[in-house]
């Protein structure tokens, strides 16, 4: 990939993350990249083509480690700890990504289902079986696997989605927020594990 393509993709990522698919304009992306719109159209014919390139790259960055962890043979408590730590670390490196994905899933659920779920229809079957097996073995209390996973996900992602509101309410600055989220890498799994273990 040449440097112009790199600049366009970096600019598009920033604009799409800030404005979403509907709010972004090709002119915004060209301006952010420091090029004219004709050159932008030479590399990418339209906004949709550029968006799918950016979003696919975002998904490829976002999900593989999470999926690998969910499908691994690790004990449940280790899996919860790894999930929470990796998810929060990913969000710290890509702070606009959660809101970006949530907005696009809400605005285009069919399109997002096609991108994300293709070939992953049985993603949570192993996780569900593991939760049920650990309950049967007396390791954890009875808990819905779906609720457990959503608790893990929401406790990791919500601070990033609600970050502007949280910074105002808490009085934290950016540095304090990052430190707070570093702490949550261990606090969230500890809280979840304590809530389900016997």
C-alpha cells in the first residue's frame, strides 16, 4: 500500500469513527487526508467502498483474540480474566471503536450481521457448554451463559461508550481515565468471578 492510501485510510477511520457512515462525507475524508476529492475517488470510488474497507479492518483487529479466547480450552475463570483484560486493552488502543461499532450495528444490523457472523454462527456454543459443565461440577452457581457473557462484555465496553459523560460526572481527565481502565482489567473479572463462584 502506498503512502497516499495509508493517509486516506487513516483519515477515513478518523472521520467514520467521529461521524459514522451516514454523517461522513468524501470531502471530509479528503480534507482530513490533505488531498483533493478527485484523488480520493481515484483510490476509492465511493464512501461505501471505503467504509467497508475500514470497518472490515476494524473487525479483523477487534475480534480474533476475543474469539480465540472464547473458543479455547482454558478454565472458565481464566477465560473471563483474559477476555476482560484483552477487551479493555483493545479499547484503550482504539477508544472510538466501540461507539463506532455500536452505531453501525444499530443503523445497519443486516449489513453488520453479514460482516461479523459469516462463518461464526456457533461461536458461543462452546462457551455455553463450559458454563453449564462448571455449574454441574459445582464450581459456579447457576447462571445463564448469555447473561454471563453480556455482563463481561458490557462491563468492559460501557465505560468507553459512555466516556464523555463519565469524564464530566467523575471529574477525571484522560490520564486518570486510562489509569482507571487499567485497574478495571483486574477489577471487572474479579467482580464477575466472585459473583458466580461457589
